[in-house]
């Protein structure tokens, strides 16, 4: 059940980012785009799932789960978050907000992994990336567009890294992080 919630929550979170961007008139639709066949879209969706699985396997299962047994949870969590953020730097220019957002999303994925396991983190990662891609945005930077051609092309002026470098993503992801941590924080005040 956690897997379904994590997938659905990440889809809803990205849709909220999209609504914020659209509402502020920041999204430009570029075209025309050569239509992708349904089979090509399914194959690219499967590639996104594989990428989410590999990333979560490295950054959460290995660097958080396994490393925590050797160096402790705190250092392993910091290692996981830092490595995830650094690994995404090759996808395009990282603005300050892109770095903040990568740190926050990595923290969220680490929490999901720690509470509900690898597949919950994979589901959340996949849901966000799939929604972002299907709506026509880059998945963590313009450099990924040739590998993952989307059914349409949407861009945000001044943000070549895509929605993940924008304040709208910061607001939504911080909201998700607070919602995840709120029960634990409330228990501290009891």
C-alpha cells in the first residue's frame, strides 16, 4: 500500500508544481514535436522506471541502507543525500534552487526508503519523473531530453534544469517534507 501512496503522492506533487508554473505563466510549449507512438512511450516509461530503480538502489539501498550499518544512520543519510545531488550535476547547469531541490527530494526519498523500503522510494521517484516527462518537461536537466524525448516539449524560461530548479518545486517539496516529518515533530512536543 505504501508503494501506491508514494507513487500517487509524487504524481500529485508534480502536478501541483505544474499548476503553480502554469498559473504564473512560466511554462512555454515548444513544438511541433514528432508524435511518439504508444509503444515508444511505454518503452520510455519503462526506461524511467529502470532509472529510478538503479538510482534508488545506489543512493538509498546501498549508500543509506547498507552504509548505515557501517557508519551509522546520520552519516549514511548525509552521504546518500550529497551523492544523489552531486550525481545529478552532470544533467545540466545547477542553480542554487536546483541544488536545494535535489537536497530536499533526496531527503524525502531517503525517508520513504527508511520507513517503507526500496520499492516505496522507487515508486515515488518514478511517479515524479514519469509525470514530469509525460507533461513534456526535462527530467533533471535539458541534457536528458535526447535520451528521453517527451510526447511534447515544455520549457521554463531561465530554468534549463527544468521544473526541479524552480521555486514552485521548492514550495511543493518542502510541503511534502513537512507533511512527512510533522507526526514525528508533533510527538516531540507532547
